[in-house]
């Protein structure tokens, strides 16, 4: 039985019986499937990073827009009045404000 096994082993390619190649293949399999930083977790982290970068760009644009509106409010009294009327429903003493809410 031992000689039959040796004959079968001798018919295999040289790299499949080399201990360094076997260790290398085992290392690659371990890194791809079983390690904490395997391929699937790396792909998930990459997708998460992409989503966070998109959110960052969105919020940077929002900050720029808000700063622009803030500068406009501080420099123009008519825009201050318009802002107060639209957002806080403020009115002058001699006028009435009617708020119409559309039902969805």
C-alpha cells in the first residue's frame, strides 16, 4: 500500500509536493477566506468608505450654501425680513398673516 501511494505521489506535478508551495497556497487561502481582513470585509469597507466620501461632499456643499445664505442675511436687511417672514411667520403690527398648508 505504501509503494502504491508513493507511485501516485510521484505522478503529481513538482509544485504540488513542494512544502513551500503548499504553505503558500494555504497562506493565500487563509488570507482570502478566514482572516479578519478577508476579501469580503475589505469590499464592505471600501463600499462604506465610498458612501462616507459622498456624504462628506454633500455636507461640504451644504456648508458652502449655508455660509452664502448667512452672508446674505447679515448684509441685506430686506433678506432678513424675508427670512423672518418665511421661516418664523413674523409680521408687522398692521398686517395679518394667513398660512395655507397643502394636504398631501
